C-alpha cells in the first residue's frame, strides 16, 4: 500500500507521545513493505527546510505553541491556509496514495482533512488520541476570550467582531465526516460519540509500545532500591499534566518525616510560565534537596534513564486519552501510581486500582506513595504485573498489525466499489 500520514508534528520535532507513536507506526508499516509518506508542519525547524525522503515538513500551524499572536490572524493566516491546501494537493498528485491516515491535528487547520475527504472519498482513516474533533479551533478560542483589562477589551472588541465574522463567512471550521475512525481508548470513543463529533461506528485501537528499548536494558527482576524511593515524572510540563500535584505531595510527605527516604526527578520541558511555577513550589516547600527538574532529554535516552528509578508518577489532571508513559514505565520495571482520569483507567483496570488517586489530590497521592514505602504492597509483584500487562496487551507490533489489516480492508473495499462502478 501507499500510505500518506497527515500529522501536525513529527519527530524529532514533537511535543509528546501522540506524535512519537505516529513515527513508530509509520516506520513499522514501512518495514512491512509499504510505501509511506508523512505530510507535517515545519514546527521546530529553522529555514531552510531539510530534505527528507519520506517526510514533508512544509505545513504552517495555525498558532504558536505557547502564545497566540493576534496580528498573525489578520496578516498571515489567509496566505498560510492557501499554501497548506496547495501543498496537500501537490503531495496527493505526486505521491498518489491508496489511503490517507489523519493523525494529530492540534494547531493544524481542519481545512486539510476536509479537503482530503473531498479528494480521497472513502479512503481516509482518522486515528484519534486526543479530543481534537470536539475542541474549539485556536482562532475562535482566542477571539471569544475576554481581554485581561478593560482597555484591552476595548481594543479587542472590534477586532473580535471582525475575526469571528470572517470565520463565519469561511464556514470555518468545516464539518468533517469521520466515516472511518479509530480511537486510542474506549474513553475517547465514548466522549467523542456523546459530543456528536464522530459516528457510533467508530472503533478502538489501543496505543502500542515497542518493548525492546525498555526491556533490553533491564534484568528479569529489577529490584526496588531499599534506601531511598526514587520517583520519576517524564513528559510535558504544562498545567494539564499536573506535575505540581507531585511536588505538593512530597511537601506533605516531608511534613511526616519522609524527606530523607524519597526523591523525585522531573524530566521534560513545556510552557515557561508553568515551569517557573514548579520551581517556586519546590522553593515554597523547601524541597530543593528532594526534587530535581532535569529538563528535556532525547527520547532515545529515556529507556536507560528509567533504570535509575523505582516509581513513575502519572499525575495528569485532565482526562488523558490513554497514558503512553504508563506502559513505558511498566516495561522498564517501574511501579506506576496514577491519577484516576480518562483512558488511563483502562490500563489500571488490569493492574492495581489501589494505586490510583483522584486527579489533583496531593493528600491522597502522598498516601499512595507512603503505601509503597511502608510495605503495604508487594513491590516485586507489581513490577511483574506491569511488565506482563504491557507486553501482552499494549505492544507496538499488535497495534501495527491491527492498523495494517484495517487499511487493507479499506483499500480492498474501494477496489470492489471501483470495479462495480460502470465506466462512461
């Protein structure tokens, strides 16, 4: 098959697991003999755009990742939209894919999948590992938001009317059909169906993880450090990820005399305002000796770095679509303590629900960590349970095989339809 992926971002210029799994699935399909191309944004690049055989990094995102710049809406949005559509058309003409897979759409114009549906009817598959089909586009979201001051509101009000009227004239965002849709979890599927965003016929394809990078670096029975419980968070540093809850929990544990027996390492980067907040929290609770914000590390270094830790804290306060880092931590032999949100529940339902805590509740998170320190749980059993679950239910090979079969069926159906259509 000739498969085109449409994605907002693509490694190594990515912001999280949604983009990373796109890369791994694309590579896996290519290794199985398929011809794969990825059309994505120029996020993370400086000009000139480098040449890559299978990745086309030319699309413009709708807004900056951290801050919305209103001037861009009036002075560059129209030309960027026009460029994006022309670029998509060119790729379709030159590559002539059998099927297209729409991946992450955060900050990418919905006009792109809309035109894919027009130009490749019946041959589009959406893989959804977020809530973007029901989310408001960044333009409407910004312009409908009140300004922070009265003077700012007086300036913004006429511009708001102009911007929103323009979006209405353009019928933006357009309505998508989502005829063939796969979601990363039952939770995401249910949320989007209830919102009327996708059809009830949509399916579920759980995210899979390649176990080799994680299991190659550890022994069969990784042991928990008996001196200090080494906690880890790795991922984006934004409000939704709830890392501040972990810091608050360690502050509570310190009050109960656990400060000498526990530490936390935070790997990742994100919104600068939120990172500043985390540093202030550490200082507030006098946890400088217990918590280290180590910054973002290359993804390929993560598996070996996990060797140095015992427990992964999954702290999201928003309903995560799945929880990829949970599976990665389990593969590496870490125990996982997680917030009771979103699709991650589907993982914990086969693990240990005692290690869940209400999202944002630092008190209960502290109690879950203390539970591991006082011997209330069989740590070795939890490690083995996690590994078994990750290997048997959430492997990358299983995910790729199921997606491949789904795409084969779609292509075959279109061949049957085409052969049954009379030629004029």
